[in-house]
C-alpha cells in the first residue's frame, strides 16, 4: 500500500475499511500534569518513538530553531526496559541542551532492545536569536513512565518536571 492509497482510506466509510490495517502516524501531544507536563508519543514501532519524543521535549521547552551546523553523536544506553531507555535518551538530550545549547536534528541509526539503546544521531546548535524559550525543564521523571502496545503501534507516556 503506497502513501496515496493510505490517504484514500480516510474518505472510505467505516464498513468499507474493515479488514484494512490503519497506519499509526508518528507524533506527540502535550498534556498538563499536576505542576508538570506530560508527553504522549505514538508511533508504529518503538524505534519510531524516539524522534517525536525528542520533538515533544523541545516543544515543552519552547519553539526551538536549530542552526545550520550539525555533528554526529553516539548514545550507548543500558536499562531494564524500553521505557527507561527512552527516558534516559531524553535526559541525555536535555543535558546536551542545557549544557551546550544543542538539539537533536536527525536520527541516523538505532538499535533499540529491551535492555539497551544504541543510537547515532545528528545534533545542531540551537539558534538562540530565533528560538523562543517558554519553560525550564528540570528532568524527565519515572512517574507514569511507560511504553505500551496500541492498535498497530506503540504509545509512550512521559512526565516532564518543569
């Protein structure tokens, strides 16, 4: 099924779509959470959760604009489950942002299992003149941290301490 076929499914009546597999579009949504902020991320695979989760983190911080430069960075993380690995990945990105004013611009390769996350990514300087800062993010917490299967994909929930 190609992209134009998928787009065409939206116009079909529900009974005509039976038996067809809906596509989970990668993305995130922010939600309020008792003095904190939540990020809910959906994607077709656990690997595809990484970019929209990072985008959600940056959206909590503000409207960040990357500069034109970029460099490669490798992450090699270990934890007991994928949710903790996703949290650790976002905390590493938060450290890069806070310490060096750098942000993720692309993910080149990923190996994401239940016990490790190995990723090669591209990071760029944040263009401080064009960016708008809305909130200070202190950490990505373990509170309500999860990755769970949903119909034809996965959903991650993260709470950000602001």
